[in-house]
C-alpha cells in the first residue's frame, strides 16, 4: 500500500510542458488524434473524464457514440498523488466533453483546459450535485458515493452529449434514464441498512465513503483530526491516533470502512486494531476496480457494508 500523499489535490504538470501542448488546440478527432466513428459512420464524441468512475458513466450513457479517455484508471494508483502529464493535456485539448469531479479533487483539469484554450463542454460533478461544505467544515468531494448526486450528473452528461451530437440526443436521454433506474436499488439498500442499523457507529480512515454511510444512517465515530490528517497526507498526533485505536479496542464501532488506495503506517494500525477486536473491515476505493462498472462496483460496496454490519 502507498503512503498517503503530501496533499489531496491532483498534481499539475510543469508550465513548460503545458506550453508545449497548448498549441495542439481542440479537434474533432479522438483523444489520441485518430478519427473514430460509430456503426452508422458518424463521428464519435471525444470525451475525457478525470477518473474512470465518470468515464464508465459516460460510456453507459453514450454507448457506441462516445470515445472516452479516463485520465486516472489504475486501481492501484492513489488519485490524490496523481501527476498529470502531456498525454493528458493532449487528450483534454481534443475533447468535446469533459467530466471532472471538482471540489479541489482534480484541479489540474481546469488548468489544462485553460492553457489549451479548449471549447469543451465541462461537467463539474460537485457543482452539478449542489453539495456544499457544512458550516465550519470542509466539503466532502467524493461525490460519486452519493447516489442522488450521481443521478443529477448522469442527466448533465446526457445533456452535454446531446449538444455535441443532436442526432442522438434522445438516445442519450433514454440511456441516462435507464442508468438512473439502476441507482434506485442502491438507495433502497441504503434505506434497508438504515432501518436495521440506523444510529450504529462506524470508523473510517478518510471521508471517501461518508455519503454512503450517512445515507445508511450510520454515525462516523472517527476523530475528524484523524481522517483529515490522513486525507491531507499529514501525520496523526499520538493522542488522536490513540483515540482512534480505542474505538476498536473498546468495540465502540460496528465496522471500519477503509480506503484501500491510500494506506500507510497509521491507517494500517487502525486496520490491525479493528481485526484484532473482531470488527469487520470494509475496503473501499476511489476508482473502479479492473473489470468493474460503476453500478456493479457500488452494489458490491453497499452489500459489503450490509454484510459487515450483520455480523
């Protein structure tokens, strides 16, 4: 597992590299410069997503009419420490539609688009969701764990694709409706967890799963100083670490929901403490595991949480 990164924002390539590719400009061709077309011979819409989570949703809505490049797609890569490169710049310069997370998660996307004078339709998931930081707190930018927000994002994707390819706009709208209908069972599963386990405590290592756990009626018992430090890549003070470990040795929580993509010595101590106390550990990630799509991945996450709480 990787040691947590020094900051949570995705890194940007150097200004010199940006300038080198800024001249590429926008193009109707695919992100790698090649021309692609669907079965009818129409040009596909070139789409760039900051992560494969949004890339998969675009593919489910756009079908054969889109050519999608997902910048972060390695499930072993910690997204917080990702360093964008010139290939990413090139892909973004050619995109007709761009889907970014926003909320400080992938700021490099906006900077690269600006440097290449892109005219792409940009979908900012956080802005679309309407989620804001709580009073006196920080925004949880992991918006893809919030199913009502994902439904809004899918509508925005369908609208953007329809603008880029009006001939297939009705198809995109229909596909978005189908996709949203498959989110409903996930929300029902959350409601069932809430009915059976509402008010029970859980622990986390980072805020990644909080939209899911909160919708399931669960209470995060982890000291905020711990999860914030881990997300920012900072050291946790001995006092806060001991408070966190005591949640498990004292069996004050029913499960640990653990971000498997940003593990380090301190989070591993928490995981070990949970296992030693017989408390179930539910690993989650920030990007799609290999071979998974968004709906299957989230179904597995919700089912794993329900199973852990039932033990």
